C-alpha cells in the first residue's frame, strides 16, 4: 500500500544478486547470449528510493535504468540523489505497476526484488506479465519471493506478531511490540528443544533487522510464500521459463551425500523437480529466481571449457600463513559466508591463492591460467580443462565468483586518493554504503567515515593526516591521539580492498 511506504520509508540498499553482471553471468553460464552489461537497459519494479538502482547507474554510465514505485516519498528521495550525483542515465517514476504498458519499452534485465510475495494476486500476475511483455528476446528477469517449506516457519511467527499488534495503529508501537513478543517467547523457553531453538533463531532475525524491515516485511498486510513449482507454473502461464537462481551456489545441495546426489540426479521431472526437492532438503525460505522467454534454448551441461568466457574473483584466503601450492600437501582456504575447501590439487591451490592475492579484482580466465602455470613452473595440455573444472566446482560452492563484467575501481590508493562519490553521498544519511562492486558495507569507525569523506582527490597523505588528526582532537567520539602514517595506510588499504576507491 502506498501510504505505508510513504509513512515508514523502506531503507534502500544495493543487492549484488540483482546487478546486470550477475544476471548476465548466470545467463551466459546456461548458454544464453545476454546483452552486454556495459550497454544495456534495466527496469526495476518496486525500486523504492533507488538504493539498488542508483549505484548500478553510477557504475554503468553507458547503460540506461528505469525504476518505478507506487510510493511518492521514496521516489522523491531517489530523484534528489540522482540530481546530486548528476546522473543522466536513470529515471525514477512514481507509477502503479498495473499501469505499466509496452510503451515503457523493452529491457535487457528486469528486477523485482522483495515485491512478488508482498502484493495481491492481481499485482503478482502483472509482475510476470511485465517480465514477459517488456523483456527483450534474450533478456533476463529477476524475481525474489518467500518460499515454502521454510516460509511456513516465518509465517507462524508473523501470525503471532500480527495477533499481538492487532489493536495498534502507530507504526513505532507495532514494531516495538512485535519485537517484544518474539523476545518474550524466545526467553520463556528454557528447554533446548526444536521449538525453543527455532524461536531463538527467529528472535535473532527479528532483532537484528531494522524496524522498517520488520514493519514492511513481517507485519505487512500481504505475505504470501510459494512452493517453487507453483511460482514456475505461474511464470509458464506468461510464456516464461526457469533459467537459474541468482546465486549459483543456491542450486546445489550443501554437503550432499552420494545417496542424496544420486536421488536428485535420478528425478524424472527435470530441473524444476530437482530444485523443488532441494527446497525440501534445505527448508528454503527465500528464492531469487531468474526467468527468460520460453523460446530461449538453454544449455545446462555446465562444461568446464565454457569457463573461458568469464572473469574470476575470490575473497577466499589460505588458513596457512605460508601456503604450499607447489607440492601435493593439502591446504585449506576459507571464503565468504562459511564457504571453504581443503585441497591438495596444485592447480586448485595456485588458482585460489592467486585470486586471494588480487581480491577484490577479477581476472579473465586466460590470465588466471597463465598466472597459475607461471606459479607452478610449467604448462600442461590439460591445465585449461582442469582449471575450468575447478572453477565450476568452487563457484558452485560459493568460494569463487564468476563475472562477465570487470568492475572499475582502484586496486590501491594513489597519491591523492578518491573515494566513490556515491559512497560519500550515502554517508551523509547513514553508515551503510555501496561499493564499486555493488556490494553494501557498513562504515563502523569514525576515522574511516571521516577519511572516506575527505577522499575527493584534493589531498595528499600529509593533508589527510593533518585533517584526520584535527578531527580526532575535536571529536568527543574518538580517542585523543595522533594518527600515525602507517594507520592511514592501513585504512586506505582496507578501503581499496572494499572497492571504495575510484580508479
């Protein structure tokens, strides 16, 4: 409802899984030939204040972006940011989805994040109608939604909160009382049974989220999870087919036993049935599904030789201080969100180590192959195929990222460093900012925040140190001390590794 989003603004953030690079990467992985990320058209439905779309427009100046939302205040807030940044490749419009027509044009990528499960059936139908009629022939549509069976658990707690707040109208009261109820339920369970563990997990989820999210997500008038097969059946009625999930690792069973893998591979219902059973195995709560036109021919073979099409990056780091990549000794690498691997394979060790040294930069497949060969002291005819197989496995496990687009940012701080103008603008409204790789990070320290604001390209190291120390002396929130040059370099290095410095 528009009045609820005007009354309580929904914070707009960047979501990496919706970026055209991710959509194009998954499309390429499964045999499509999507529009180039650097020159494409993107439509976001329910764009809010443009927190997701504006960073895309900032990073892809030759692409065109259109965002629509029913609420007026968020659109006005986003338009103000677009004006401040001087962006000419993005339009944010207050518009009802049901009024969208073919006149809006065709788009290579359409995004509907956090929308489908929170609107009435008629609007759900319109979302998929737009994904059909306004999607270019080789386009990709992203639709996220709450999924069953995990959605049953969230629905149960939601219904308790709705009952508890049924007589309250004030948004702040509804939020605080919903949080209070979940706290009461979780803390009242002394037994370590399944219900108590579940309540404590829900308590953490509810309390860790901002109140605005709770208000619009859990206390919304409409909240409708779906089984995966139901969503795909709905999409099929609009002439759309399942392409993939936005996160490649979501399409694989975690630590599947041979029996589980054999059962999944033996299903006769194809990819849709396999994905549905994966939801049963994982008790999946959320899906981020990619769709394409029914007429598009897909290739789900996932051949190692196709890895040559991609750029590769990895935040994984070796556990050992001095990893031995040249011998047959096993080494452990740990990545983001609990991903990791232990391997004695020389090519695998060398590849992950090379990528860890360069993070957050990515490398084209061929350059990574040459670096691996150089590090191992030779080349073999099967190296490319072996590396391709390794990248397939590690990307499916979430340890390695595949890209079709090379994000632009500075790998290290120059003489007069420049931070992202977008990040500097976002810091005026809060601690959450967007990196030049379309990831969001929270600036925790006052020194880091002040340094980011100072990095406009006019100051060298001496000027930066002088102004940072002046700030530290005058600020009640920082310790009274002199910041040494090495600390400045460490913070600049951290900002570079977060992809916050402009090339």
